């Protein structure tokens, strides 16, 4: 059978299996095992355990559970509330300062926790009621938190970037750096739209908040600055050549646990057990998907599907930007239905040869892919952040939350366009810090 037709059949079968309700990892194993048996015989099943566990034989994978422990220990404390309160006290006199402080808190907490739902829950529980109490439109209050929560998969340290680096054998350090400027760009675009929407509402009271004394501003900082220092320390150790990503993640996880115990009194064994239990559960889920995706990639390569698609794309006389547009549409649709980790691990083996053949930078493409995944987090039918916000503020209709998040989707699309026009936004910092690639 022609590998291209076979690839289409594999894609349809994968979609049907995943939509049946089975977990992503198990679904990938079912599809991979089925096609290997059909086309290579029963002997191919003997290789599956070796490939499955061999995919996990990678030192860089240790950074995933460590960064998850960092995020879980932060999410289990009042760090989100304190971060929100600190920014609110310092920015309240700026026009529209409350919505800016909410977005800033989302960006910082997302960077610390790496979890989009955790960010929405931690910041939204305080931010949404406060914004509504002061008269901010429900769409701005809900949409800004839903969109701000997505920043965690772009701003380093990002588990999504680690997964992309492992799947494509790309430098994780460069990927982290590549997400910094685009992440700040998105924060700026989100803030600009929020201020415009606030101004458009016509309520002058929204443009100035309550006044705080200098004592009130400084008293909250000791509970927030240690976490921020850890994040900066992790990044400095990584890019200063002091330690590998896995080593810095381990130290960061330990320090976050210590701060959670010392500052937030998270000393009870039951509380620590919850942190470690949730971290283990999420880590195992991600690692199982990575292992299953390795078997899936082997199946695609063994049946010559990946190579045939890359060769077929190379023979097309299509403008490379038209090709990139088609790739973005594919990623956008996939992100509507599947979590970012699953999309990256399934799509990377197919898309990376296409991207390189078309002359695009894989580091730059990682940022484009991640922003597409961010859009999926606030888009139906599976937009997880929308349902988290709905749980926080059940009296705000899901339609209002969705409509409130749409302008932020437009901001993300604008960011993708800007990155296409100015790819240096993603590639300049990695090259400046780690040197230009050959």
C-alpha cells in the first residue's frame, strides 16, 4: 500500500481511538500495535517493550517530575494569592491596574507552576471576584484569567518545551530562552487589550483602584520574593553553565518544598503527601504518553509513513508560508481536542522533517507550536481553562467566558503573525546567550 494512503488511514484510526475515551498513551499503543501486527507480523510486538522503555532512557526526562514538584508545591500554598495581592498593591494606582496585576500574577504564577489549570484556579479565585466587585465586565474578568493561565506552557521553565526538546532532540536550554520574548510579547498584548476593553466600558472608576501605604506594599513581598528568586536562580544555573536542566530542576524542587514548609507552614505529612502524590500522578501520565509516542513514532517510521510525507512535501511547488499556514491550521484543530503534550509527541515526528525541509528553524517553530497549543486551552470543545473558570465563577455563563476569551485568542494569532514577520523574536535570545548554531 502507498505510504501516503497508509498515513491517512493511521491518522483516521488514531482519531477514532482517541475519541473513544481511552487515555492518550494507551490509545497510541493500541494504534501502533495494531498496524505493526498487520504489516510486520506478530514478531514486531517483541520490539514494543524495548522501544517503550528505551524512550524513557533519557536523563533529560528527570527534569519533568522535578519541575512538576516545583509547581505542585507552589500550587498547594497561598503563593498565588500572595502574588496576586502583591502585584495588586503595587499596581493599583496605574490606570486599569487591577486587570494588569491579574495578568502579571498569571504570568508569574504560570512560570512558577507550569500548570495552566492551577494558574487559573489560584489567581482566578481572588482576581475574578475582585474585578467583578469593582465593576469590570464579566468578559474581561473571566477572559483575562483564562488567557493568562495559558502562559505557563510558553514562559520558562515549561514542561511543554521540555517534551518538545526530547521529542525532537532539540536543546532544552535554547527552547526555554526562545519562549521568553514571545511570552513577554503575549503578556503585553493581553494587557493592551484588557486596558482597551476596560476603557471602552466607559466606567472611569475602573481606571484607578484603592490606595495602599508603602508599609502595606512591602509587607507582602517576603512571602513572594523567595519563589521568584528560585525561578531566577534555576534559569541562571541553567544558562550560566553551572548545571544541566535536570540538576537545576531537582534543586529548584527541593527549595520550593523547603519554602512551602517554612513560609507557608506546609509541614504536615498529609499535606506533603498530597504534593508528592499529585506530582507523581501527573509525571507518570506525561512519561507514559512520551513512551507510547516513541512506539507510535517507530511505527510511522517502520511503515515509511514519516519519510514519505516529508518527501511528498518536498516535491510540492508551494510557497513555504502557505505550507506553514496549513501546519498552523492543523495544530490549531488538534489543540482543540488534545492536550499540548499529546499533540507535540504525535505531531513532532511528522512535522519536524517538513519544517526543516521548508527551511524553518525548529527552535522558532517550537514557539509557534506552543502558542497554537495555548489557543486550544481556551477554545471549545475541550478548552480546559474555560471550564476551570466556570467552576470558579459558576454565575458567569460559559458563553460569556468564551466570548471574553476570544479577543485573547486574537492576540495569540497576532503574536504568531509577528513571529512569522520577525522570527528573531524567538531566535535572538537563544543565539545571544548560547551562541549562534552552525
